[in-house]
């Protein structure tokens, strides 16, 4: 019998049962790919992250959705795993900021952790921004999202962007329009299949606070219908907005998950690569026995 430490942490959360929940499994070197997929299905969370040893970094991370699809990029899946390790005391004292390295797919990226008032906070750098060709035919996209053609704005154009995982970034009129969206999975899959994008991030600016945004994320390509907090989309969004001159201070705060009853706040700064900031709340500690 194999016993592995595991549990759940709410990421980008200020209190339990908010933010985006993540299942975490430590000591996963002993697991096969199939076992990781089965465990992710057992947890049935948006993502489950497995922590392994690495010859290239302090830790290697692999993440799977509940449907068994492996996902990459440094988002809530990565930040949550490090916050989990920090909250458990597995990274040593964090009264002073400590920098660690993480291997995710082909990338090795830094993450800084520090304990503030008894909570571990993370600052995680993503890969360089890669902007892909804008989407020119918006009619099918509007239909797929259950929106009118005029709901989608062209400043900036809907466009896939990538800092570790490519997502289609779509600006709409306002927060009400974001919440009005009722995507059709088959139609959205058809639109995404014509692009390099994996998921679709729709967002609107707050007119009273131009460096804040309200967003929702849909990713039917990996069986993840709606996500409560998506760092791998928030980072590219900040990068894209910065590239077209829509971020005056190279920072943005994004509210996501509210429609799901899991309000999350994602803070991003360009340095020039996007850096994601956040904390989490451990809500479950346990052991997996196989």
C-alpha cells in the first residue's frame, strides 16, 4: 500500500470556500500517468496538481483536470501547490521572502513566497507573452457565447495570447455582459478549434476603476466548463493589455468566479513578464491510500 499526503486548498481566496479550489498530491513520483488521471477524477476538482522531485528545479509540477487532461502553464494549479507546501511548513521559515524554482512542462519558472500575518503569499512569474493572430470572424464567437454581435468590443481585438497556455481573450461591453454569457459547448469548441487557443476568457473593464476587470473563463477543450480563477488567462490578459497600451501602471486586478459563487481576486504585474500574486486557504488535509 502506498500512502501520499494530499488535500485541497482554495487559491486566490481570502476565506474558505471562495477562490478556486485545487487538489494537491505530494510525493507523486511513485504514480503512473494513469494513476494521476484517476486521482484527479476522484477529487473531481477543476484541477489536481501532483508534486514531484526535479533535477532542473526545486519541484516538478504536473496538473490534470477531472476529465484526465493534462494542463500546463503557471496558474492557480502552480500557485496553489506552492502555497500548500508553504502553509504546511514543508518549505522552511518564510518570514523573509524565499524564491523557489518550479518545472512545469518544458518551462522552469521562479516563484517567491513569504509569510505575512500568518498567511503564505505567492508571487509567481509566467513565461514571456506570445500574441497570436486576432480572430477576425466574430459572428460565430458571439453565437457560441450566447451574446449579440455588438456585445464584443474590438479595442483590443479578440485574440489568443500565451504565457504558458494559449487562451482566447475577448473583451465585452461591461460586467453585465460578462454575466449574460451562456456558452454553447459544441459551438465554442468549433470556434476554438480554428485558433491555437485552449480556453476562452471574456472580460470587461470597470469604468470607475480602469485597471480592474471582471472576467469569466470557459475551457471545454479539456472538459473544464467554467473556472473560478484562471492565472494562465489573467497573465496573458495583462500582457496583451500592456502591449496595446491599455495598462497605465503595468498592473491589473481581475475579479473572477463571482458568477459561480466563488469570488476570486487575481492581481497581475508586468515585469515585463506577467507576475501573478495571491494567497490561499487550506480547507482539507489528508492521506491517499493506493
